[in-house]
């Protein structure tokens, strides 16, 4: 946190990248932490194929989630954003750019995210 | 991720701390322009040879935000060589003077 001249607190945006080889595939993770939440992009090639946003509300035990970019038939970014919003209690923007054909892969990817959350909560 | 780069800039615009974060994807440049420390309204600008196609994907009801967002979105897209831009905008001060200064900051944030 840094302080401006008039004493107001200002949380600077920070970025954290990590990579993991999962099931013979190199998967890149890009986290942009902002005040009250984070943006998480997951993929192999640097393409933004979709974007979902999720946050907790008083109306439901499950966080509200909406798809902002991408094909609505792909539920991956929404469920990822929703689960992370529930776990962290923050506003989560999630983008998932990996082939959907392997459900095993998405499970391992999510576990890797959870591991990073535990090891480095300061990046989220 | 060699081809994905990001650039940061933090400056004061009329006394308000302003952050610009640019992240390059192959299909979009994602720019966060904020004075609230948050992502804010999301605007997608996809240049078209016939017209400039601007899609406010996650909107704010205030007309001023709309105008400002379109203005800045198109500016970023042009600076980036007419590439598609996803802009996250959260400004406290969207006066003409502030927008001018912000455009200077965007110019220096060269991820493209």
C-alpha cells in the first residue's frame, strides 16, 4: 500500500505470473491483483478467449457470476470465477483458455490455482 | 510467457493517483485505467474497416462514463495500431484536462 500526498490510502495493482506443466501441457497463469479482487488468466497460448466475473452477494450462498466475453456454451470461466470468488470472498475475473476436452486437466489446473492461493495469498 | 507482456504506470492526474496497466494478448490488449484501484466498467473496442465497433460489455449507467470510455477506448486502439482493446475504466475525474493527461500516460505504456 502506498500513501498519496493528501494521506489517502492507495493499493497499487500488482501482477504475478507462474507456469506449470500439467499432463504434458505447459500452462501459464497470470494474476492481476486489484483492490477487492483479482483477474486470473489461464492458458497455453497468450489469447483472451473468454472472461467471466463473479462476486458474492447476499442473495445466494453461491456467488453471482456472468460471462462478459466469449462463447456462452463454455461454462469453464464462469465456474472457475464462481469457485474462486466463494473461496476468497473477493471479486474475481477469470479467463480460461485451455481445451475443454480434458476434464482431468481442468481439475488439475484448479488444484494448481488453489495451491498457489495457499502458498502466495498476497498475490491474489 | 514471452509474447505476453505487461506494463505499469502510476501517476497523479490532478492530484488523483491513476494507474494504467496494459497486458498484451494475441487477440486483445487489456488495459486497466483506474483511480479506484479496481477494474471498473469494461469496454471492448474492435476496430472495423467500415466503422468503429464499440461494445460496452459490462456497463455503467452514467452517460459521461460511456462517452469517456468510448473516447479512451478508441484512443488506445489507435495507439496500438488499430488492434482490439479491452478497456477497464474507473475514473473519479473524467474532465477533458484529466483525459488529456491520461492519454499521455497511455502513450508511455507501450506494450504494443
